[in-house]
């Protein structure tokens, strides 16, 4: 897709609370939506992904939901822990060669 | 074994110099990428190669030249470095239409 908007840019949560990050895409042809976590000074790492034929996917404390009609997808982190503190990026893919368009990132800070 | 490895990890150089960053992946992926991450953390694609063939070439100054000698390697050469080239450069690889595996990044500082 040409444009992926990600909100919020920063998110501060108390340990144990939930965190939600939302992304909106513009290209209806987008069909794959990964989420990456980047800790300070480290590489982005894929934490969960979803394809356009699925509405929700869960992996332990993280889940992703997709609303194709509204063209948005969200990352949900439950029971947050200090090690969840990082920058999270959403992305979407429409290009047949695998080009990912990334959102601007969300800095998540989990305070004990 | 590191899946996607980049060298060097840090690169400090003067304006006007020419430098190269190397990337290798042992995952058997067909596609490799270079991304630039600026000081605001934004990840922007620069180039993509599929089986040694250039398939994505974003609006990047022609001082940047990628080279893929084989599908496991993708190098980035930068001529006449400028202050604005300072950033973290990530190599990545993927099977087609799947998520990327990123390298550990190269922090380039131009002084």
C-alpha cells in the first residue's frame, strides 16, 4: 500500500494493563499485515501477522484484528510486562514482490 | 547461525568517502531488501532484489548502488557520503509475500 497510518505514536501503560495500537491502510488490494517489535538498538522482529482472509489471530498475550471494510488492523497486547516496552511497527503488503509499507511506529512504555 | 547477517555493525566515516555494507542470508529466501531507518525510527525501503534481479528501486540518490552477486547476498555501496546519509541501514530477506527477517543493522555516521 502507499500509505499506512499508525496511532498512537507513543503509548504509556501500567504493567498488567492492555495496550492497543491501530493502523489504517489505503489500498484495498493489501492482503498481508505483519507487526514488528523493535527493542532499543536491536533489529525489528516479526511478532505476529494476519492475512486478509482472516479477521483475528492470537498468540499468547498478543492478538491482531483486521477490519477489511474499514481498512484498519490493530495490535492488542494483554497483561503488559516491562519487557513489552519497545517500538512497534505495523506494515501492509500489496506489491507482488513483497514490498512492505511500514507505519511510523508506536513507542510503548510499560511502567512497573 | 545468524539468519541475516550484516557487516559492519557500526560505520563512522567522513563526508565524501565511499563505503560498503554487506549482507548475507542463510534462510534460502528468494528476496532481499535494503531499508533505511532515520532518527525518527521511520523504516523506508530503498531496494529489493529477487534472485539477484533488481525489482524495487525507490527514489534513492544514485550515489547508492546495490549489488547482488547471488541470491544469498545483497551489498550496498554508497559513494560521496553526505551528512544526511547518517542512519541505520537494515538488510532483510523474505520468501515472497511473507514477513521479513531483518539483519542486525548498520549504524552509519557521517561526520
